[in-house]
């Protein structure tokens, strides 16, 4: 995994490097791939953990909801993978973990705050134009 764009996190005394997938991929039916992130040991990388989340990437074209991948989610997914048998320091194939919709809240420690991609930024699910971070009003070119 490239170091550029990755972040360090310490879980139970071990240091890991994690990174959200760089490029989106699309299936033949034009549906976006799920939001994923990869994790490996920082010092002596071995097997890579790939976590798949039940929402789309923020750059999806269909306007499907997404979430922000936060360190608390990464840490809890690392612990779950270790409990399921991931050997982070041993070479081997990629270890896959899929998170279901109903597992997000326990992993985050709170209900997920979904975002919906919208022209100029991200809008909270159920929000309005007033919730956009950069554009709060839309003016006509005639005005």
C-alpha cells in the first residue's frame, strides 16, 4: 500500500497504516463500487486487510449516500478482523471484511451520519441546500 495518502492508527499497541481506496470502479450496470479502505501493519507489512462498507464512495455518480471513514471505525474494523483470524504481520492473501448496514452503528458507536453527493459538496441525508458547506444560495445569471 502506498504511504502517500495513508494515515497511521494505533490499535491495542500495534501501529497500522490505513487508506481509503484511491480510484472508484464501476460494474457493467454502471453501479458504483462500495466504499472500501485498506489496512496493513506500518512497520513490517504482511497481509492486507480490505474492509468493504455498505455505502458508495463519495465520488459516485449516482448520488448514492456515503459516510466519512473515521478512525474509530477503522480501529473497530481492525479489531474485528483480528478476532476473525487476520494475521497482519504474516505474508498472505488479502483478508476481506464486509460490514453490513446494521453493523455500522455499533462500529461507529453512534448512528451513521450519511452524506449525499450534491453538485458543490456533500449534503447530510435529509438535509437541504442550506446544509452545503460552500454554496448557500443559488442566483440566476439574469440577476
